[in-house]
C-alpha cells in the first residue's frame, strides 16, 4: 500500500502568487482536496494525507517533516507559478543531493 502525501502550496499569511482575482494558496488547496477525493474514490489501495486542509501557514520544513514522519512513498507539492511561461513542470528527487 503506497502512501501519497499531497502538499497544498503556501497558506495563511503566505498567499503565493496573486492574479486574476485569485490567490495561489486557495487554488492549491482546492486542487489538493479534489486530488485527495479523486484518488480515494478511484484508487482505494492508496493512502492519502494532506499537509493542510484549511488556510494555514506551514513552513517548508514542517511539510517535509510531516511527510517523512508519516513514511510517505510519494510527495506531491502543488503550486501555480506566475510571471510568464506556459505548460507544466515537475521536479523529481533522484535520491541524491547534487
Ligand atoms: Zn507556489
């Protein structure tokens, strides 16, 4: 059974990017909650945990500590970058700090 940790970026006093009447922290949380619900509905063999389920501030260390102490197999941090560009980007930890 795999443990998937979903981190909704930003939160609380840290709004993240702001634009088009939206705050990144709110959109990240909405996506995280929908991801949790979808994965729980479609992939019951997975265990899902979220870094936050409400508008609260967590440090990056708190987020990674939560995932590591829980024994997460996968850590997904949701962000919506601003400042130009288009498309999708992902960063994958390769097991080494280079
Ligand atoms: Zn962000």
